[in-house]
C-alpha cells in the first residue's frame, strides 16, 4: 500500500489521454513514485528564467518522456514550489502536474 495519496492536475490527465500508447509505462512509474517519491527522481530548479520549477520533481518514463510532480511535504518544508497546490493538502500528497516528451513536460504545455 502506498503511503502517499495522488492528486492529478488537469494537464496531467489531458496528456495521459494524448499519450495513451505509453499509459501502462506511465501508470507503473506513477505507482513507483507513490511508493518511493524520492527514489530515482530529480529535484528541479529554474534554469531558463522562463518557468519556475523550484520544488518540482521529475521522473523518467523512458529515454525522452518525463513525469513532473510535487511532493507536498518537500514543498512545504524545504523548497516551496512555484505552483503551490500544497497549502490545502496533507503532507503525504503528491501532485502530478504533467507527463510528456522532455521539452514539452518541462515547458508545462
């Protein structure tokens, strides 16, 4: 049983439909993130100056596909994300923001 609960943003759900061919791989990765959100994930920072990814995390689906999410306990106590959904959510919540090809996922489009 997962210790964390999931919240799925609209963009994540839309992109999950868009990339239906990868749905099994995405589902497996989401389950792994819910089980161990800090394992094999990367903490993101704003590098481009265009998008604030501070507090967000990335996980690889395959070579070019990424899953972008926020762990509320990390956001709240460590790095305050640029999206802050976490104010009204329990610590043990993961907000899945988007999934998609590397460039599109990081652009949140």
